[in-house]
C-alpha cells in the first residue's frame, strides 16, 4: 500500500516566511514596563550579567541579551527544533524537518504549556516576552521566519545538548522510507544506526576534592567540546535565588554548563543507552497496516505531517504519511521489517530539570533535580562548596531485560523487549566523594572515572554504559592521579596537557613495519628521515613540531581509509587500525601523508602551527575559511588522538590549512571557596557580529590556552564595566 504524498500549490514567500506578526493589543507597553525591571551589565569582554528582581525578570533579560549578541543563532535553534528549517532553507531540509516533527507537535507543546506549574509558565512567558521585545526594539533585524515567539515554543528545545536524541535518527534512511510514500517492507537491509568516532566529539569534565587541592576547596573543570560559537557566556541573577554563570545554548533560558555561588555542573555526552529500536513485523489487511505484538495484530497509527518548504517561486508543501507503533515512529526499514524508535520525549519535565538545577544550593538539591530523570543525553560531573564531588553516568536510563542486545534493534513483537520503567538514580552508575579525590569523564566508560575507586563493570547491565575507554580517558587519569596540590591554574594546565596517547600503540607498529622492509627496498631510504623524526618525537604537540604534523597526517590517512571497515565491524577506528591492518598498509599511509604535506606546504617538515589555525571571518553559522586571510596558530589537536584540549575541523576541507570548527569552545575552571573564583575562555568572542569588538577579542588568548578572570560578583563587574542599560535602551 502506498501512502499519499501531496504537493500544495505555491503561495507567496513573504506570506509564509517573513510576514510580521500582528501586534498583540497592549503588548508594547507591557514589554517596555517589564524591561525596566531588568538591568544588563556588559563587562569588558562583552559578557552580559543580567539582574532582575524575579526569576522571570532575569529570564526576560537573559534571552534579550542573547538576541543582541546573535539573534540569527537564537532563531535558527528554534526553527530547527520545531521542524521548520525547509521554510527557510528550501526542499533539501524536508526530511530533517520530518525527523523533528515525528516527535515535536505544536498542539502537544501547547497542551504541556497549559499544564505547567505557575512558576515555570511565568518563565516561559518571560522568555517569549524577552525575544519579542528585542524584535520590537530592533526593527532593522529581519527574522528568517519567527516574527513572534509564543511561550510554548520554549518546550521545543528544552534540554540543551548540541545534538539531541532525535538527531540520532538517520535522515537518509528516513527519506528512503517516506519520500515516495511508505510501502510494505521487503527483505532489504539498511545499516544499523551506529554513532561512533565523530571528529572530535565529546567533552571533558574533571572534579577535584578538597583533599587534592592547595586551598582545600573543591575544583571543577568545565570543558565541553562543541561546535564553536554554539554557546555564549552569560550570568543571570535574581532576588529569588538565581545566580548562575556559564554557557547557555542560544535561545534557552537556563545555563547549560556552569556554576552558581554554591556548586557547579559539567555535562559530557555518551552515558547509558537511552534510545532503542524495535523491529516491527508489518502486514496489510483491507488497506490497513498492522504490526505483530505477541499474539496480536495491532494497527499502526497513520499520521499525515505537512512539510512546508521554500522554493524559488514561493512556498510549497509536501504532506507525508508516517506511521507509529506503540514503541514510537517508524523511521527506516531493515531486513524485511520496519524499525520504530523509542526515546525520551518529555519536554515539560526536561525544561523543569534544566532550570531547577541552576538554583540548587547543595548536593541534596542537585540530586533532587536529577531525580526527574530527563537529562537523557548526558553524564554529569559535579562539585560544590561543601567539598563534595560527584558523578552521574547518564540520568534517563530505561530498565530493560539484559538478555537482549540493546546495541541493535530488538524484536518489537516480543513483549519481553518492553521498557520496564526507568532506573532510579541510585540504581545508575554514580560516584560520590571517591577516596582518590578526583573524578573524570571524557565521554568514555565510567570504569576509570575515579581510578581504583571507579564503578565496576560487573555490577551493572551492559546497557548502562555504551562507550568504551578512549585516549582522552587514559590521558585524563595520567594528569589527575597522584597529585595533591591542584589550583585553578594547575587544573587548567592539566586540562591542556599536550600529550597525544593515541600514538603510543600505533607508532611502534609503524617502526616495526619500516624495520622489516628489505635493505634494498626503495622505501627504506625514502622514508628514513620521516621515521627518524617520528622516533625522536615525544608524542606531544607544539606549534614548532614538524613530527606532530607528520604523525597527525599519517593518522588522519589511516582513519579516513579504515573508518568504513571499522564501522562495519562495530569496532572503534583506532582499535581497528591497531589490530587489523598490515605493515604494508601502515607504510603506504606514511607515504601518502608525506606526499600530501609536500603537495600542500612544499615540505613534509612543516611546523604544526603553520597548518593548524584559528580563523573567524564572518558571523555565518557555517564558517567560511580562506588560506589568504589572517589566522592564528593553534597547538592543540583533535580529541581523537587523546588531546584533552580538543580542536578539529568537521566540514569538508577545501583549504590547505586545518581550521578548527569544533572542540574547546566555552571552557571554565571554578574553585568553590567562601567566594567563587573562576577563569574562563571562549572560542573567538561573545558576539556573532563581525563589527563588534567582542567578535574575536578572545581569539588570541583562546589560541594560546590563556584564560580570563570570571567576574562573578557585581562589584567586580562594576570595576570592569563597559555598559549598563535596561533592555531596549
């Protein structure tokens, strides 16, 4: 049976894309009065410090300040979250929109908004008011689509991760299923969803107990590895107990990774298994589709989803009929069955948890926020002024039958594969004040999180932890263990240690392959200088090091060549390279790396700082790069090689040089003494406007790994004040 696919007639672009919203009666005066209750102090770095009487006042000012710094990114996050990207970008984004709309329904979000407690409803109202007041007072700003924000829209993007759970669904496979109307599945296999070895994905979180610090205060290292400019730096303060500082995802009204005057939290991705796929056995009877469940044949739910999109001549719309089992939406086909995906989708609880943790005063309060169990994509590293350090490996963990392999789709017809509620927080993998006095997570498994005092793998079902150890995890243990006098500065230094542990098993294999070459092999002489350089390298990156350049180009060649084979075998790429390739293949990769360096730079002996650069030319979301334009040398390298300070290029490289796009972005180190002491750095700067002095005023410091002092207290902000104003002034 083929589902209907309808195309609407074209309508005017201006009517659907950028028409101004009708003004709400009395709104301009009401918003102006609200703005008077908010004060924004911009410090010398352009960082906004928001002060309001109530939490709602602070939220109003918080989103207003974000819109000032980069309204385009604020708007884009919510366009994407609501599945409306094709209305701006065109037909190419249709199935990205469909992916979001499988889960995000405006009517459901409006229903949840109506159910929200009064305090949270006030915050959502203030969120919409702050953005609408920005548009009201900046008529020169032309939104791409969202000309008026409604309070319920805040629920469409309620958790804050750079890539949410929904985005794990493969768009190409979704499109293959639905592009021409979903038909009964046939025995055709599509690849399982396996997300691994992204460049240079992940984050680092370190917590140090007072017993291991010079001043006897707990320390926290906040080091997310995101796309640059994904989160700005902000402080938000109210007289109702809100006083949070840190990184906020554009457009959200809670600090995502940061601290208040009593405690701090750092999220790292990749905890337990939180998403499952179910193989549904589908049949047709009298024009109705059914799926098998136990001894039953249950009807699939059919839903028609409209997907408007921009064209050259106006707006068009495609309607796609999608299907749901009780497990969730059908997203692809595999081996003659349809695959349904189940994941967390509780925006009201998620938004509640995201905000209340920023006001927690102690570990008990923070634990209470974790008990909501809607932080589905993150681990959490924690420290506080009472001297506690803690770790939560995931938060939303469905309870399952461990006899099944949850890494792959399970039989949806078997009732034994159902989720059996959620694990209580106390049942998940956690740490609280381990005796070694430190905690680390680098998106790796939790079984080295606290050295000898780490959780034990035998104590938990396999689905509790999905990631293996990684080179950054090995590196983190080295810089944290057996050290008793940490300060903020020495914690930063440890977090920027320049060792690259991924090369430790790989280079000896290369040297052995070279040594085995016959004496009369022409490659023996041709590669002798390269081998000598690598033998003499200490496996630490520096700007001046030519061996760093050669080693990384060699490893990149191996990675690119063997990643498909590793993925097919569900093995980490570095593990595959170490175990499965031949000596000849290692040598050939070195030859290719030499040739590429020589071609691009005239000599394979090119210093790493000549190759690895930081450049910010425009405010575009996708940055352009140009070898002829100014850039800064950066020493740190990809997280894939074990660099704790992560730096890598994610888009297709069209330049000779490597330009960072993802890795260290907002980074902060915090000491929880009687007074907060903290230092931080941003990639580039606070503003997305190239005309602003704060577009790249932190770039040189960022490239050097040099931090600025955080101005947490109002008196300190006043001493370094650039501007004081109410929104709208």
